[in-house]
């Protein structure tokens, strides 16, 4: 499954596209799982990736020319460890925040070109599914 992002009113993405394997058939019972379960699965995968990136930054490393080029396109080239230190991230809390943000209407979830609005709605995925998170921009004064 490919995970993508969009921000309304902006050409810039929230994050680079990435992918995770589809859930095992038995996890969702009849091959599907709820939208809430899917969001939780994606958030937990991203927390794990974030923790891995933090650990990787603890080591001094050399960048390849293609890594420098990609980082320059994003606007920031980093060599490794930073002075910020390691941030502790609680996966359960991150899932709770993501689900609350969805319920509050801060972002939309589109799966294979179909918007889903109910966390309890069952969704069905395949290897080629594309899941897009669309962050909504709130208007001021309205």
C-alpha cells in the first residue's frame, strides 16, 4: 500500500510517499479492517520509522551524492546526529491524537480515490491500494 499526503492550498507534501505491506487477512476478519484500525496501523508504522531514523542519526555517516541532491531538493541537508537529542514518542498516544484529529476534521482519508469519513467503516485494501491523507487548511475569521 502506498501512503501519500496532500495539503490543500499548497504544492508541498507533508511527507515523502512511503509504503507498508497490507494487513494479513486474519487481522481484519473477512479481509477488511476499519478505517480507525488502518489509521492506527499507519501511525504505528510511522512511529517505528521515526524511532529508526532517530537511531540512525546517532551514528556519523557519509552521504552519497544522490542523498545530498534529494536533501537539497527538500531544502535541508543533514549529516547525522543533531543537538536536539532523542525524542520519546508514545505510539498509543500518537494513535489517539491521529484519531481525534480525524474526528475533529483536521484531515481526510482517501483510499483508492474514495473518501472515507467513518472510523468504524470497513475498508478493503490490496497491494496496489493508495491511501492519501489530506490535511485541511482552516480559514481565519470564518
